[in-house]
C-alpha cells in the first residue's frame, strides 16, 4: 500500500493536522509557502510549533534551512517525511546543527479489513462532544509528561472552540473506566485518508487493551464516514499494536528539534 500517491496523502494529512487548529485560533499563526509549512502555536513548546511540508531544491536547501530557522522563535520541531525534498533533507538539517531523533515508521491500513471491535470490560468509549470532554482529552495527553505538561492543556483550551466546531475535520475520542477518563485517540479526516493521532493511555492503565479498543473505535468511525484508508506514525516499539489492527509500514518520519532566533515570515 506504499504507493507514491499514498505517501503524498499521508504527508499532506500530517501537514494539515499540524496546523488546522492554528488557522482559526487567536494568537496562533500558519505560514505556508510553495515549499514549507510553519505552524506557530504561540508558545515555547515544540509540541505545537511545527515545521513540515518541506519541498526544497538541491540548489537552495542550505539557504532555505538557514532562512527557516531564522524565521522562527521559541522551540519548534521540524518533521521530515518520505516525500520531503531533497532526499537528503534530514542530513542537511542535521549538518546545520539540529540533529535528528530516531526515525518513526509511517503505517497504513485498509479500513475494509479491520478486525472485530472487542471492548475490555468496564471501558466506555465516547466521541468528544463538548468542552468538558475536550478538557479531559487534553488532560490525558498532558499526562504523557511528568509532571503533566501545562502547555498541552493550555493549547487545547485555547483551540477548543475550533476543535469542537462541527466543520472541524478531527474526531476526538475518550475512554472511561468507571467514569474516569483513561485513554484517548483522534481521527483526522483529510486528503482522502484518516490520520490517527494522539493515542494515549494513562500509565496505570496500560497493557489492558484500552489503546487497541479506542484506536479501533476511531478507525471504525472513519470508515463509517466513507474513508477507506488510515495512516499513522509510531515509534518502532508501537508497531506490534498497529500490525494487529491491519497496519503495515509505509514510509517514515524523522523529527529535528529546532531553536529559532526571531519571528518573521521566511
């Protein structure tokens, strides 16, 4: 399933997911050029400050890297995917002083071939419908840091109205155990594929099938809306879970941590 067209859709879904909340949230900005997307979450937190969609040429790559770094302030992550150009973009960013983290595989699945949904005893999965549930969703994501990351909660609080708008392309899910929220996931429906993001389970509730169940619920919801293909990225250790849901490796993503110097359009 790793055709060039599918890799393009995976990359486009990732890029749009990186900036869709920023577009309509006060204080946040999105700069899009012919060869780059910069999503600025208006905070010193590279979780929501993202550079992606890079299409530099071999003759301009080094100058464009320098211009891009100079154009941002605060901390950013620069994501290089299988469709980024030139082919040695990650190496060029590293040589500019911003080393790569461990690569993460991209994965794809045919939504016609999903396994049956089996929900662990006591778990209740709901699609987020209101601000209270969305705050619960954010709290689970923030708990991936110790102590929980206040920037994550702050970002989603600011973007809540956009995320909960019926026109939003994202579908957020929370899982409850005895009315306590314990897991999350998101399906982002864009560019002809369902991108799966923010799969998270509280530390004390892992290895109980909650992540599988809520991810499969999101995949089924995407299928019910007419989508045929799902995409995601994962750590190498996470591949086993997703293979069990029908995903196979297609392409990959590499992250670089960027510390910018000033804010201006590139």
